[in-house]
C-alpha cells in the first residue's frame, strides 16, 4: 500500500482519479441502459418472439453476459499488467462503444443498440476486477472500508444520475435520441481523461500466464474463489444481491407502465430511489463499521431486503392512485397520496438495506483474499454475479410467461431472499455472532478505546483479556475486523449460542488448568495462529481465584513460547460499575440491564514471547489501568 498524507479520500491524489473514472463509467452505462429500456418499454419495441416486458429482462441479460464469458481473462490481465494502464485502454474502448450506441439511437436501430449494450458490458467486465483489486494497493488498511463505501456510494449516485439523464433525454420529443448519443460520447471522453491521472502502480503477478481459451481459466478462477470459505460465502452473498437487484430493476419499467399505469418519469423516479438508497446505505454502513470490516451489518441488511419486498407485494396498487379512464399516474400524483409514498418508502428503504448488505461483503472479499490473487478473486466474483443476473433475467422471462403479476413476483423475491440469507448465515455463524456483538458494543454500551494502534491489522495474534462482566468479550469481538477465537471456561462467561459462534475453543469449567487440558488447548491455538488467526484467552476480573489466574497465565505463556507469538494485553473496565461499588450500590446484571453504561477497553503493547512472564503481564494490566 502506498503512503499518503491523511486527508479526505475524495481529495486525496491516490484516490480521486480512480473514483471519478469509475463514477463516469457507471454514469455512462446507465444513460445508455435506461434510455434503451425506456425506448423499448414505452415504444413497445419487440424482437423475435419476445414481448416488450421480456425485452427489458433480455437487455439485463445481454449487458451481463460478457461478465460471465470474459471475467476470468479480465482478472488475469489485471494481475499480470499495470492496473492504471489497463484502465486507460478500457476507457479508450469506451469512446468507440459510445459511438456505436450514439449511431443506434440516432438511426433507431435496435440491433446497434443491443450491440452497444453488449459491448458496454464487455467494457465493465474488464474494469470491474481493476476497480476493487486496486484499492488495497492505493489505500492503507484503515482506509479500505471507507474507500470501498465511497466506491459503492459513487457507483449508485452515478446510476442515479445516469438513470435520470437517460430517462429525461430520451423523453425529449424529436431530438431525444441525438441528445442521448452526444451524452454517452461526452461521458466516455471525460472518463478517459480522468483515467490518465490514476497513480502508476506495478503489476502484482507479471509472470502470470494467460491462456487463449477463456473457458479453462473461468473454471480455475471459480475454484480459486471457492478455496477460501470466507471469501466464497462473501461472493455468494454479493451474487445473490445482484440477482435480486437485477430482478427489481428489470421489474420497474413494466411495473410502472402496466401495473401502475404511470408515465416514463415515474420509472426514472423509482430507479433514482434505488440508486440513492443503496448509496445512502453504503455510506451509513461505512460510518457504522468504524473503519473496519463489520459483517454484523449484513443480517439487518438481509432482513430489510425481505421486509420491504414483502410490503411491495402487500401494497399492490394503492386505491389512492386510481385515475380516470385514459389517465396516467404522474410523479406529482404519486407524491400527493399516502399509497404513493408507501411505494416510494418501500423502494428507498429496500435499497438502503441493500447498501448495508453489500458493503461488508465487498470489503470482506478484498481483505480476506491473497494480494497476489485478488484481481482474479474479483473476476471470479464477477463471473458468479453475472451468472446470478443471467439466471435472474431467465427467471423473470419465465414468470412473465406464466402470467405472474408483478406484486406476486416481489413476494417470490422476498421469500427467496430470506432463504438465501438463511443458508449463508447457517454456513458461517460469523455473520450472526458479529451482529450480536456489534449490537452489544455500539447500541447497548458506550465504548471508549485506548491503544487501538497496538491492534495488529493482519497476521497471527495472541491476546490476554481481562473482562469487567461476563458479556464484555463481545466488545473485543466487535472491535476486531477478523474472527477472534476465544478460550473461556464453559458457563462462566456466558457465550451465547448463535448457531455456530466461530472460534470458540471449548474448555470445561474448572478452577484448575491441568496439564492435559493446557496441551490440548495449546495445540488447537497453535493450529489457529499458524493460519494467521487470532486467539484470545479470557478471564473475569475479581471472580477468578488465584489458582485459576495462575493456570490462565501458565497457558498463555506456553502458547506464546511454542508459537513465538507476542502477547497483547487487553483490559475492559466499567467506570459506571466501579463508581456504584464505591457508593455501595449493587451493579445490575443481565444482557439488557445497565443499558447504555460505559466501557473502557485498553490495548497494551505486545510482550515478546522470549520476555513473557506472568508478572510482566500483570504489570501491563496495572499500567493499562493507570492510563485511564
């Protein structure tokens, strides 16, 4: 990662050229796509045996098809060659593609327009692996969540503006197609200029061989993604989101025209709501993640997606939107009724939930993939995303053929989302456990952190944590962007059962840490740290006897020496509880009691394995108390 002065990312020379390059590319994609979709839906263009509604879904499939066919090659090129140079030549190609689309609009040639749509998808296929894999090279570790959130926010703001501009321009009588053509050419040229300002970077795998056959590398890249279980589940979650999102976006034109009997600008309004909502959710997610990977925000996002899709089914066509025969629902009419606002809020908050769902998954995919393979992992993600969206288009074509109403399709999507999310959360308990920990740490408690710079961002780590209450281990779990493997006496620290809490190393409740138990725990801990994991040994202040504390210290010393790991002391203090004890007032107990009480969590400097002793660790805890 490159060094740089601390400043707002959007003004940072390392970041802003990439941001605006991807922003203008997404903007241009959506001017072209939305103008074409509205042209097809409202002028009722057909092709072969496809109706106009099915043609809208077909357009989504045409745009996505190149992702499925060429993402493997794109990911390999992004690892083998300099990413900024690749971006420049991609943007040069975009100018040619924009010219093809401009000709199609001006001449009203549906064949040229579909070809331009396919080629724009081809352009995005080669830009996608670069857009995400270049961020860890440009940004510091603590900037990565914010950088990813800004990219997602920028992408969906660009979708919003492109959607608005494409819809407005194509609706202009007479000159609309000319205006759309000029717009896509101008945006392509601006994107090319912005790409020339991206900071030069060396290739990460210059010796990588790229076979001419795209099929074999596609299979190899999918296998590469699947080898890391955490990354693979993140990719599956991202792919499901794009399947769901593509279905909803494809439903909007027929939903507005045929079901709501609305004008073209209502389509543009709902597409804009989708973009603003995802952008808002992405920014909120970046803020609530506190500059680290926070998978605990994914379950609330999944819940919101299902609930608001369900409400779109329940709302149906509000009676307040009924108009006289021959009339159409306009934007002012939609916004002047309670039923119209219900639909607006459903689409908006559905999209906000999508932002919560998608940003942690993208960040996890980036952080937990090997740097030398990251572009290919992103390419594998794009392949699976594309497959999901093509299946989404085929599903909609089939449902329309079976005469399903659009509200019933929203119901189907709500149920499918609940099922898909449940499968992902059941496969990896980290999502639900981190959700519980995040809720405890940031809603139920007020947490202050001292010595955050002593937290290792990557690599193996051994922590010795002294807790204030049995549940405060969740503060530590929430403060880390990676899974923490806890060692705790069963029943004493009250670890909740959340369907497979990751990293709990079971230990029977006993005041004595016998030799056999210590050796077994040490072997398991060494296995975890040997893979770069984090192990934390817990004890509760003022409740452990001297014999228990001595066993705790012996165990930490043994694993530190065997693994050659420094020991990082962590202390959690409860100022409110301490003040109450001094006043002779009993402290509340229980998960929900003491809501909003303060916690102070301090991280000390690591103690080298060769210098570790029980006395040294206890001295460190005393110093941590003094620092507060």
